[in-house]
C-alpha cells in the first residue's frame, strides 16, 4: 500500500479502538512522535456537538455500567485506554 500512496501523493486513515498494547498501540505511539503523521486520540471528554455539548454523556456511561458493561470495556471503548 505504501508505494501506491507515495506514487499518488495519497494518504491513509487508521481509525481504531484500543485493544491492549498491540500493533495499533505501536502505530499510535509512532505516529504521535512522527511529525509527518497526524495523530489524534479523542475520548468522550473530547467529542462535542456543534453547540459544545457532549456527544456521549456521563449519564450514558452510567447507563452502560448499570446495564452490565464491564469497566474495562468502558475504559477501552469510551476513554481510549490502552491499559485495559
């Protein structure tokens, strides 16, 4: 894929949810340090609508917990935590 992107001045988008310290964790850390890459980590604390209101609220998270979602999964899915 890299030669095709290079030849055509293209770019690639990598969008993922953390799942431990795997290949995505390595790529994420490389991209954070590489000035030629754009890298951004957005949790529910960072994502707002056009009026600045939270997309996923703390009430939504409380509902997930009450519905039985494991805390590790909440940390992974909503807070982009690589350590769970």
